[in-house]
């Protein structure tokens, strides 16, 4: 099993957020999680990425034959887990190019691969950026600093395509995007998708799933997955809302 | 941050202060303590003319009547001025060696270890260096090439011998010996330092640099630097400093005077990395430094850039007196304090001429149990019509046992003056750390990256050759403070 979440219960500040959650993802699969606000979708993403604010009450997560809880945030990232943030944070004064370069090399180091040099990296970054329709000038700016909402999301996708993760988690990447930006973002995901990697797409609306075809759709309500199936579920939600799952 | 910096970070984590070694060398010292005999000894050793000795003795008599300035937010035991050696020179330095073959190989090795090779074939490309070891200047590189342009770059001791007119005219003209007790002390006992004169209309083609090293125990270093940029000239100057690890505190009280005549520009950069003391606050340099520049002529410009990471105590306010109309003063500062370090640093911009402009960018980073204070004074005199100042002070706290303080004074006697002031204090942002780590960077790398980003506005003012060094230094200063 590529990713196996078993009986996961998580709380934050005395509030139970995830309750006995189960989810299995195989290599090459695209999973979508849909749910109303406050159902615990973003918590799941952050627990997977290793954010330290949460208390794990019960359950286990297996990722690529590792007990995920044995790995810290950066080790999970280096093992190929990528989280596209809902609200990417600004880091003033830190230029995108060396930032991503360091990120790529820390992953290569863990995989015992040779580090990529400045010049080759700059070339790689430029070509990926133009693939995604990202202006080269954006590469001269500081990480997320002064970016519009759409630019931030596009930049998340650029990072994803450079880091080429085994498991990419997209946390409400569609929120705040107009149709053009949504197309760029979803194109990026579709280009990156292979038989070897997997996606977990967290979304509130069905719109995103018009552009990315998931193999499975899960409905998450009140900290648990209450229904799983194919893309027909997304259509159901679009029509009737989350009411009937609650 | 590039991978090279990361590697350096790794290698430094094993030895936080890599300049902490001691050179075993026979040295020559007078008796401990400060009195007229000590001053006569120094003057004699330097083979100084009578007028210089008189100048020193006058400063000494002023010092005796003075008390240390007390405005700074610093606490330290009283300095016992009678328990310090005021001069220390490697034996055989009565006369400065003519070339490196006359220099003790141990000294050359010391500078190789510090990354400052002195052999002609290895000298830093495009940078002329004067190296000062305890109380004496060891060597000055690229001298011949500079002489062709009429540029004088030598030790202050040599300048007193060879250029007495310039010394008499300018020494103490910006920082009078009686300004405060540390300037009086320095004027009485200064030993070596650099002298620069750039003739009219000459743009100095290379960076000039002085490297200061304290080696001997219980010895104060009192350097004196004087830079004169004649009309329409330009010079960029950089100083670096290190000292061995010692359990006792050592005193360093330097005076630096800059004079920019009409249309001249002086860019002065400092990377200060004196031994900061250990994790428990034992040892380290007391760094009491007076730096002041005079924009004497119209359209002149003086720019100070400092990266302050070392010393147990830093007390330093590089200042500009903007006398010439349209003159410009700038101050860019990064001050990092860790463990028990204390820094009280900032600047003073005195607007005298019309249309004078000043800009202050200060970045303070506090870690461990350290205290970091920005102290600045901007004043506009009556005739400073349409003068402007922009001040930006940002403080970054890492951890919750350190302190950051901002003390800006503004005094305006002219109502056409325009003053802008921005200040911020922030803690290192957990969301930023999470973001960086999610991309695969370690906690330490992430902190270093964020702090370097925070300082970027200042670091980019440094000459290229030193910007990379400074960035590494910032990373090293953060070692062991996070996690």
C-alpha cells in the first residue's frame, strides 16, 4: 500500500477534529475529498504533512513503507510528500530560485542523488515555468511576497512540478481562483500525473473536478469519511449540497 | 540560500567560532595600566614626532576627567583600565617589515588560517588589504598599484611619519578627543589602523580593506582609522575583525573618522565578528567604537553598512554630519545577538546643510538570552532647509528569552524637514518555518533562510566579495539557537 490511513483520530486544543478516519491510496490514483467547511479536510492535509499543532489520539499512517509518525516535516517532504497550501505564506527577502534550489537538493541528498548545480537548476525552473504559463519575471521575486491569490496558487503548482512528488496533497487549491487560473493549475496537475504518483485533492466545490478527473471521490463530514465512490458523487454534491450526508 | 552556504553551515556547526585559535608568538608589551609612561612608550615604539605625543597626552588628561557614557542599554562590570595592556606587538616590529620575507612565518600562517592570504600571488583579487595584528600593521597589499593613482593606503603609524600635514589637519577633526571617554581613551593610546587618502577626481579602482586581529591576552585594541576623500573622488572600504577565544573580556575601543569633500563618496562596510563569548556568557570582546563621517562638501555622500555578529558587548553608532548642501548620509545595519551578547547600536544623522538626505535601515535579530537595542538620533539644525530622513527599524525575535528595543530620538529646529519613521518587531513566524520545512528544508536551514531574507535589504549593500561571507556569517550566528 502506498498510503494507508487507519483509524486516525486527531485533536487540537481539546477539540476532536478527525474521528476514526480510514483512507487508502494506491500508486497512480487521484483521490478527491469533498466536504463542508469545518469537516476536518485541512486538518487531514496538515497531519499528513506533519504540522506539529495536532495531537494524535489514535491510529496510524503508513507512507511508502514508513510509519509516517517516525518522520518529521522535512523528512516527509524529502520522501516525496508535497502539500500545496491553501494560504501560502509570504517570506520576504527570500528569492524563489535559491529557495526551490535548496528544496530540490535536500530531497536529492536524502535519495543519495547528486545535487543539481545552479545553472542546470535555473534552466529547469525556467522551462517548467514556461510550461505552466508563468512569467519568468515571477522567478525574480521573493517567495509569495506581494503575489495575488492566483499567483500564489500557480507558484505552488510550479513548486510541485519542480519537486515532482510521489504524493501531492492539494488543499483547496481552487479557492479564490478565476477560470483562467484554475485551468493553469489543473493543467499543471494533469501534466504531472503519471502511473507512479498519486494525488489527494481537497476541495469544497465540484468545479475543480471538471478539470481533474478523480478515480475516487470521498465525502468527509464531521471528521470521518462517510461515503466513497466515483465521480458521480461529486455531481450529487453539486446538485444537493452536503446536507444529506450529515 | 545556495547549497554552498548550506555546506558551510554544516561544517561550522562543529566549531561555532572558527577564528578562536591563538597564535603562539613572542610579543612585546609595556607594563599593564594606563599612565603617561604607557603613552610615551607607545609613542616611542611608533617613533612618533613630538607633536603627536603632545596630542596624545592632551587627550589623556581629558580622559582622566571623564566618565564613561551611560546612555546605552547595557550591563557589564566596571572596566579596570589599569588591568589592561595598551600595546602588544610581535617581537621585532620596531620597524614595519619591508616585505613579507621579514615577517614571522607564524603571522603569515595566522592570516592564511583566517582566509586572508598575504603572499602577493595569493592576495584577494581586486581587494587591497591592510592587516593589523594586535597593535601593529603587518602588511598592506597592492600598495604600488594604488600609488600610481596618487592614492595613499597605509597604516596610520606610517601616515604620521610620511603625511604629517594631512594628519595634523584631519585627525580628530570629526571626532574631537574630548567627545566622550572612549574617544579620549582612543586618542591617547591608539596604536594602529589604516589611513586612506583619495586625491581629487580619483575613483579608487578596488576595495580597500583592513583586517583587525586581536591575539594577545589582556590586551586592548585601540585602532584609529582616517579616510579622506578629496573632491569628486570615490572609495569603498571594508573592515573585518576576529579574536581568539578567551575567558576574560577584552576591550576594543576604535575611532574611525571619514571626511568627504565636495562631490566625494565614501562607502564604509564593516563585518564585525569579534569573539562573542561562550554559551554561558563567559569571555568575549567589549566593543566600544566611535565612527563618524563628515560630509564636508556639497553633494558628498557617506554610506555606512555594518554586519555586527560578534562581541560580548557592542556599543557603536556610525554617524554622519551632513554639513555640505545636498549631501547624503546612509546607515545600513544588521545586528545579531545570541546567547548573552548585548548590542546597543544605531546611528546619528545631523542635518546641517540644505537639501541634505539621510536614510537608516536597521535590522536587529535577537536570539538566546541576548539584548539588542537600536538607538538613533536624527537632528535637523536651523539652516537645514528641506532636509529629509527616512528611518526603518525592524526587529526579529527568535525564542522568548531575548529582548529587542528601539530608541529613536528626533530633534528638528527647521519646520521644512521631512521625517519618515517605520518600525516593526516580529517573532520568527511558525507558518514560514512550516512552509519551508514542507519543501524539505531542515528547521535550521529554514531559520537561516528567513533571517537572511529579513536582512537582505542591508546585505545587498555590501560589496560583492563580502556579501557571500556576510550571509554565511549570519547563518553561523544562528547556530544552536533553534530546535
